[in-house]
C-alpha cells in the first residue's frame, strides 16, 4: 500500500480488517475502485476488471473503454473514487 494517506480499496467483507492502515492515517473509501493518481486499487476479481477498464478510460479515453467492455462482454459497475 502507498504512503500513510493512501486510501485503500478492498473487498467489502474485509473492511473490518483494515484497522491498521486506518490507524496510520489512511481513509477508507466506499468505492469499488480507488484511484489515488499513481496508485489504483480494487478489492476482488470483478472489481479488478473494473479497475482495468477504468485505467483504459483514464489513459486512452471513454470510446476505447466502451469498445473493450463490448469485446469482453462486461459492463463496468460500481463507484470509482478519484483524488
């Protein structure tokens, strides 16, 4: 995980186990994907797909991200938190 202010992204049922990062000054975000600029996290298998599609959108544009969604027959879902 990044520096002490890095907001973690995690699987929903694992949130209770995040006491340590939160005690170091981290902020838990209620989001499927957390984009802190240079560090991007997600919590589980399908949220990892959402993370990848978010990066395609962020780096290469929305049109290509939609084309990739169609190609892999997956529609992004959930919240993306960005700093």
